[in-house]
C-alpha cells in the first residue's frame, strides 16, 4: 500500500485520500470575457506528463484538508507534498 505524507497529519495509507487533478491551474481573471473555446480549454485540458506531475489531493478520511503533491507518474511515487499556498518544492533527485 502506498503511504501519502499529508503535510498536516503525516504519512497515511492511500485509501484515506482522493486526487483532485492537476495543481496550479489559473482560473481566468474575468470568466465572462473568455470565449467558449478558451473556457473549454480551462475546464478540460490538462497536461499528462510522463514523469513528475503536480497534483491536488484531499485527505478525505483524515483532516479533510487540500494539499499539493509532486507525483512521479512512471513509478506512482509521491515525491513531495506541501500545503496549499506554500511554494512548490523541488522534486528530490
């Protein structure tokens, strides 16, 4: 079982968490002025990298707080986690 290090509660089993998708997606400043194509891109287009990926996670069966994680999509390892609003850490080498 994968252990995910919650920045608030410490390492917990993966069954306590849910992934919320890609992290650091900027919402358009004025959504009413965005055309349909750009709004669709904002809602649906995400990167799908092979390697390190920044994601949002929620500790649903714990503190219920959101945080960001760097996950290696090749190995499924969580490389680092940090609280929302904190600077994104560099991935370990």
